[in-house]
C-alpha cells in the first residue's frame, strides 16, 4: 500500500516545516489548512476540527496522519473525534505532536490536556508515534522578539533551565516517523536540544552574537497574566501559558535526550547555531 500522508496544522511552526521537508523528499502528502487556503505548489485540503464533514473528506485515502491540535478549549474532544474518524476512514498510523511534559494525571492544565489525548490515542487500537518536544528555540524570534529589541525580556519562568529545541529538528523527527511509521510504531519520541539553558543563559548567547546587553527579569505569574490580559489573550490561553510556566518552574523541561541523534543520525541544532542563523530577526 502506498503511504499517503495528511499534515494537519500545515501553516504552523512545526507543520509548515514538515510540509517543506516532505516536499524536499518528494513525499506523497496533502497539507491540511483550516479554511482550505492553498499553499503554492502543494496539494491542500480543508480540515476544520469543528467541521466533521471537512475532517471526513480530508481523511479519504490517507494512510498516515500527522495530528497537531490547536490551543483551544475543545482540543481534547477534537483529538478524540479525529482519532475515531481516522480509524473509521482506514488510517493505519497517527503521528501525534504532543509535549515532553504530557501527563493525563497532572494538575497542570497544559500537561493534562496533552496527556489526555496521548492516553486516548494509545488506548484507541490504532498504530501511533507520539513526538514530545521541549520548548521551541523559535519562540525567541517570534513571541519575544520585540522584548529583546527593547532591551529586556520578562517571563514567569524563574531561573529554570529548558532543553530548547529547534523546530526544524522537531519537524525532521516527525518526517522520519511519517515516512517510516513501522520503524517507530507505538513509540514516544521525546525531542530536545543537546543542552539546557535558563532564559538569561540563552539571552547571554544572543547578546554575544548580536553585541547587545539584554537582560532577563523573572516575574510572578500574576504579572504575566495581567500582561497577557492586556494583550487580549483569551482566558483559556492565559491559563494554558501560566500552566506551562509552572511546568517549566517545576523542572519538567530540564531533561535532554539523544532522540535527534538516534533518529536523524546527526547532532541537534545548538542554541548558538540557531542564534547565528536567525540573528537578523533581532537587529
């Protein structure tokens, strides 16, 4: 049977890089977008988690599904629904993008949400690979780029260390699982960089490359919540990000793994390498 892949979240941080890498490998795949918007040179299909007809149509003739759920209050229910519909449609394998802090029994919202979907998938009977990445290096040139340019970064993460990982590496591991599902069948692949850095240590590396003197300031959750509220974040997203901060402060992100070396046969992209390659974003 020919392996035909469907990539959900095809315009996101991980999904867009997966699409790029699959295209480079001339893989047989379809990119799923929420409203069916087209991507130049790529076969696309509408896939709206809240629209069962679009999900059913997108899953036709698909053998391997890349499943990345949005940050939404209905994410867990949508995940269960898509997994069930994938089984009914004849999908043979699901590569599920989760997080290294996934835990269905956790009191922290983000860990519990990710963990509940992982648990449902494992118990569903369909073959799976769960990819569980640490925090993205690319957060520095997207979410906090303006703070860096302004000279100070404020995060509710204390001085906790994080095993930052480049989204290009995350995508590459997912691509390997999508193209070789039997090799990674019913496994969880925890994806991290090769070193753990707290915010100030990471910023110091940026400063060295960019010739700046940006500082990191640890702030309490209450200050972070107010800042996000002022930026009109939904309460769900605020709660999700505060729980992520708590997960970081409890040391969930310190661990480093050799998954990238084992799966890709090369070293993980280092934070210093990332900074040098993206330095124009902070100038």
